[in-house]
């Protein structure tokens, strides 16, 4: 997705709407949403907040938490 590097804004509004929808449905993470739109994670947070979307930070389910713990335990 194209972004205007000078203003760090998303150029394709339809793709942005799709990305926001996927985030709201829990299909993608904040990081994946930022990646899809070509902006930073912090800019994506701002975009979602401006759209009235409640941010999901951290694991959302016990399975997500278990996965994060497993990854953390594997880090040396």
C-alpha cells in the first residue's frame, strides 16, 4: 500500500478500511495492520483511535498468552 512518506498518511482508503475491519474482527494484530498500511505501529494506533476503534494490546486469549510465554521461554 502506498504511503506519502512526507506526511506518513495512507493513500489507499479502501485498503485502509479493509485493514481496520480485519483488526476490529481480531483477524490481524496491530503490527500486521501497520505493515499492511505501510505506516509505523504508532501511526496505526493513532489511525485506529481516530476511527474510534478500541486497541487490543497484549494477548487476547489464554492460547495467545501461552504462545507468548512459550516464545519468551525459548529466548536465550
